[in-house]
């Protein structure tokens, strides 16, 4: 199919659509998502997550469950989730052999993980969630009369070999997409593939980190130069804060790349933090909507929006680890921070936020890998840092971020925020590095209330 316009043949629009775990949770959810695809002829590439809850179960198994009864129970849960979908297919036999083979692999790998857990094995094991769901989703599309082709994304999604948070190789992805995906796009078919998973140079399976399917979809959209990226989830777009945190959260119809990137970066779970990087590089507008209620519309994320507001949204990111390094030698000295960063780089520790005083520096650790939990400093890194300064590590903290526009120039913005938070004790306040955000840490047990209070004061 091609569109003829003033004697020029214009290629038809191309959309990459991504469906998250709740959008492919069971047969009903998969069928709703498949209908969205069928109704949009431009949606030629579909990336999906594992069925809801499956990755969590696989991560548990990958961590090694020694008790065989408990292990069998998790395996049984996985069997039930996929069996339920299979049993509602018109032709289950088309895919039941593949599903059983993958579930058998999971059982074998889970036993291996008891004796020899590793980040590499974790990625191999958790990748089965997306491998399983794509067999079922492609079959549902086919049974609805579409022509779906299941494709293993690992041959295109090339990454380095940092298991659990692999870094995509965008040049290799583009080359592989050109040779493997583009030829398939010319046919009247829908490519159904996996988010989240990839492969290293030697072919070993990797993952992009929890929630990474959004990022996968953006990378593929960039590689095939799609016109749009659609992220289908369980809420009709982005809100002024997580609607699960504040029922009064307000929907956002349109938001700029800059603002949405800040939201994703500061923990708005609706988007993996890196999702918008490829979209911005290729200037691909992103739509976020609910697969449960597509008619409700959603949020468009694009380069520019009309009249961006002063306060846009609040994000909350928990499981923060704060490291405070104190040394009197820091006073008027040079080279101290360079030495700290050299040690952190040596242990591949990525820093998120940083604040300094004359004798101390506080930083938070980045946390994205598939294994989950709060990030920690390796003992060897602490020992090396201890030669230089005192090291205090604190957990049980959450990061609250206010996202907006020209916050630094807005008179009284900080007073408005901190005046509202009188009864809390915000720490490590970061304001000024970007005009788009103001953020601080609070204790986990007061974080939800702090966001609600702030939301009430600034948005309601
Ligand atoms: P999926 O499985 O589809 O990727 P996620 O659970 O990762 O879905 O992301 C969707 C969830 O993001 C929503 O259910 C919502 O609770 C949460 N969320 C966090 N911040 C926001 C926000 N600002 N607007 C909308 N949803 C948000
Ligand atoms: N299934 C993976 C996860 O649960 C990736 C994703 O859903 O985006 O983290
Ligand atoms: Mg997600």
C-alpha cells in the first residue's frame, strides 16, 4: 500500500506500538490490545512485555529458590498464567508445543540458578517472559484475521554484555533493522516481537533493565524511522502525578520531550527513563494511552507544546541509596572529587544526584538493573573510598521530583514547595542544574504523603 500525493509516492505512515504487562496479562487483555493493532493499519511493528507478574516470578527464580516446593509453586504459577491464555485460543495446538518447551527451559534454568546464580543466567531466564507472551499474542492476532509474524528481536536488539542493564548499540541495531526488519515491512503483515530483551555480540541474551520494553520500542522506532511510537499501558496517558498516589492527579494532553524525559528520569514509572532518548534523536512523536480504554485518548509527547505550565508534574522514585563522603581534606583542596569519581568509575558505579558542602559530598546511586532492589556499593569500593574519606550509606529513602518549566526563573517556586513541606524533612535538595526540575529525598514512610501534600498545594 502507498499513498499518491501530487504525483509523488509517499510511503504509508509507520507506527511502532508497545503493549506493557497489564495490556497482555490474559486472553481478554491480549484481545483488546490486538484490536487496537487491527484498527490501525500503520501499526506494523508491535513490541510486547511479558504477561503481568511473569517477570517478577522469573526474577525470583533467577535469584535461586533453594526450597524445591517453593520453586515448583512459582513454576506452577507461570504454567497457569500461560495455560489460561492457551486454553482460550481457537487453535492452541499451533503454539502449545513452543509454550511448553519454553516453560521446561524455565524449570531447568531455575534449578541451575539455585547452584549457580549469575546476572547472565538471570537475563537468560527472565527473557522467557517476553518469548512466551509473543507466541500467544501473535496467535491471537492471527485468530482475529490479521497476518501476524512472530520475530525474535534478539537478532536486531544488539547490546553490550552488561547483563541486567545492557547498553544498546544503536548503530548495530539500525543495521540489523535495515537488513532484517525493513524487508518484512513491505508485506501486508504485522511483526510481533519482544520488548526488554536483546543479545550481546556473542549471541548471549541480555536485558535492558526492568520496565525496558518502552526503551526497546523507542529504539526500534528509531531504527526503522517510524513516524509514531505508541505506548499502550493501563492508564490513559501521563498525569500530573501517579494516579495510584493521588486520585486527584490530572491528565496531561500534550507534553514536551524535555518535560516528559524529566518525568521518566525521576521515576514516573509509566515510561522507562531512557525511552525518550531515541525518540528525541529521531524526532518521533510518542503517544501514551490505555489499552483498556483507547477511546479515552491519552498523552502526546512532542518537541514543542503551546504554553508549557510552570508546574507540570510530581514524580516519586523509591529504593534510593544515599552515600555521604566526608573528609576535612576536601576543604579548599583540589582533586578530591576527581579521585572519588575515579574509584566509582572503576567499580562501574553510576551516580544519579550529587550535592556538595565544603567537607562532604552526598550522592545517590543509579538503579536500573533487572535484578531489582536498592543499589549498593561493593565492599571493595567502600574500602577504597575509606582510604580517602568517611563513607556513610543510607537507604530507606525516596526521591521526590517536581517537574516544570523555567522553575529557576519562577519567583517563589522554591518557597511554594518547601513552605508546603514544613512537617517533612527534605534532604539533598537539588535545584538549579536544570530549569525543568527541583528534587529532594525524603524518608520512605513519609514519601507518599509528601507527594500528596505537594500535589494538593501546587496542582489542585
Ligand atoms: P506497563 O506494564 O504498561 O509498562 P507500568 O506499570 O510500567 O505499565 O506503568 C504504568 C503505571 O505508571 C501506571 O499504572 C501508573 O501507576 C504509573 N505512573 C507513575 N507515574 C505516572 C504518571 N505521572 N502518570 C501516569 N501513570 C503514572
Ligand atoms: N517485562 C519486563 C519487566 O517487567 C519489561 C517490561 O515490562 O517493560 O520489567
Ligand atoms: Mg512499564
